[in-house]
C-alpha cells in the first residue's frame, strides 16, 4: 500500500518525536562504587610529636638541599614522568574524539566521467556531479554524553596519577638517599675499625719479633686486619650499588651523583644522617581515603567505567541518523545537456534485530570491568590503612629500642677503649681487644640500622598518607576536565 505523499513527512516526524521522548529512559541505572570499609580507629596510636610538618612541605623540613636537588631532578628527568604525561595526552585526545562524535559530519565530493556507451549510440556521454553531504546521529539514549563523561573522568584520573607519580618518585629517591647516607656513616666506623686493627697488627708484629708476644697472636692480629679490609671493600661496593640506583632514578651520571654525595674527609657519622620533622597520619582511617591519590584515581576510573556501561547499553537500542545533501550536476548524453541543483534529506533508522548476543556480551564485559576495578578500589583502601599501620608500628618499635641501643653502644665503646688501654699497658690481650672491637662495631651497626628503619618508616608513612598530594587541589589548579570541556 502506498501512503499519500503528504502523510509520509507526518509519519517520519511522529516516529522521530516518539524516539526522542523515549531517549534517556531505557538505560538501566549505572553501577556505583560503594565506599570501602575501613577501621574506625588506628590499631597503633600515633606517637606524640611536636612541630609536625605539613605533608605537602615535608621534604623541605629535612633541611637537606642535596636531597631536594635530587628529588627535583628526578621529577623533571625521570622517564616515568614522560610516560604519565603521554597517558594524559592520550586521555585528552580520547575526549576530543568523543566530543567530535556529538557534531554532524559533512563531506564534499566531486567527480567527472566521460565514456562511450557502445555501438549505436550518438556519441560519448559525460557527467559532472558536485555535492555536499552531511549526517548527524541523534544522541537519543545519551550514548555520546556518557562516552564524553567517561573521557572526562579519565583525564582527571590521569592528572591525579601524574601528580602522585612525582611524589612516589620523591619517596623512592628519599629511600635510596637514606640507605646511602646510613651506608656512608657505617663506612666511617668500619674504616676507623680497619685503621685501628692495622695499627694493632703492626704493634703486635713488633712485639712478636721482640719475643714479647706469641707468633699466634701476631697471626690473629693480621687476620683481623685483613678481615677489616674486606669489610671496607664490601661496604664500599654496597655504596656504589646505591649510587648507581640513585643515578638511574634521577637521570644523572653516576660520576655527578658521586661527586655530590661524597662526604668531606673527617665527617662524623652522625653528621651524615638526615634529620627531618615528624609527621602525623590523619586522625581517623576514613580521612586517609580522601588523601590518597591512587584511591582518587581509581574512583574516577570507576566513574568512567560506569559511564561506559551506559554506552554499551545504549548500543542495544535503535539509532536515528539525519542525512542530507545539496549539489549541482551537469550531464551530457546523446547530444543532450542537462544541469541543475540537486538535494536530498531524510532520517535513517537503524534497529538492531539479531546480533548473536554481541551487544549483550559488550554490556556484560563493561559491567565486569567495572566490578574488577571496584574490587581493586576496596583492596587499595584496605592496603592504604595497612601501610599506615605498618609504618606506625615501625616507628613505635624504633622509639622503644632507640634508648636501649644508644646505651649499649656507649657501654661497648667504653669497654673497647679500656681494652685498648690494657693492651698498651701490657696487661691485656689481643683476644680481649678484638672481642671488644667486634662488640662495639656490632652495637654501632645496630644503632645505624635502627636509625635507617626509623627514617624509612617515616618515608613509608608519608607515602602511605598520599605523599602530600591533595586530589581536590590537583583538579582545582586548572579545573577538572568536566569544567574545561568544549561548549556544545
């Protein structure tokens, strides 16, 4: 049955209006991320601290220009920063592609043909059509809007990740720097021990030659001196490995880093150890979730994935595309020339009928990706609380052992000095002195290792608290992607 010509436009308009009214009401509710469960209070109460430094300015509170220089160099030259910047550019390009899909597409075309239809025709025929065509897919179900929302959330997530990466690199530099300084401080003590053992071996050798010491004691002293030489070489190798790691992380030559971090001759071991201001965690664990940039980035990723679920859902419903063209055509055939303007306009309706479950599978895959990241979000929140707790335990343990180890070191050093004096006076023995030296060196090693544990626990606590990155501040610096999107 053929409908009257004046009825066809009315039916098309009614169909378009009906689909427009249905738009936005057929998409199932988007999934959301429920807040993760965290303890109501810290299991390990934070240590009392005065003059607590603000997390954002904590590295400056160390009052170590060299550490700040290494951190700044790493933030500027690390390949990881370039990777984060490239990921941010990719996210912005994806938003540009999504925004372009909301606008009509126009193309111009022109062609010229000339040919002979064959025997019996008056002559060759030619055509010269010129046209401009445009098409615009209506966003009936919010598919384009949801895709744009997903792209905007990913831009925000990449910006937070880039800021968090800089703080993470700073923590890695500080960790290497602390290990390096403690190793250098320990080397000072080991070198002093080597010099003392070498001098003792020289004196014992002279006494043995004079017949005042047994040759076995001279051999023991020489063995102890050789062992000290090996310990110095081993400690120096460990320092060299740390220099290489610090060089690779900061992007500077090993020689340049070595020149900057090598202490001056005669520097006391205690002067090599960095000093820093205390730092306190958030009052309650739930406040930590607002400070962690990785959690903020995961939350934004969840919002993007939820929007992509809507995009996949919208793909299951009919689509309407408005198409139109205008042009001019010139043709000549059989000796007759005809020319004139051309135009066409009309909606095209695409209705999914059968796809073997492809669209349903796409929706399920989108929901599965959302559920995966939602589980990662809960896991990351639990891990964040755990990292703070572990750092607090390490700090408490260091505080409890610090006084006892300091007293132990003072006692062993006094015993070492007394043993040296007894040996020089001729009433002591090499065995007594070597035992005193081993005990003093072990006590010094314990004190320095404890200080390393305490400093690394502070670095871990700072990193666990978010490294001083405020996600809200990062997005407020230049506005979030949603605030800066192009006008529609």
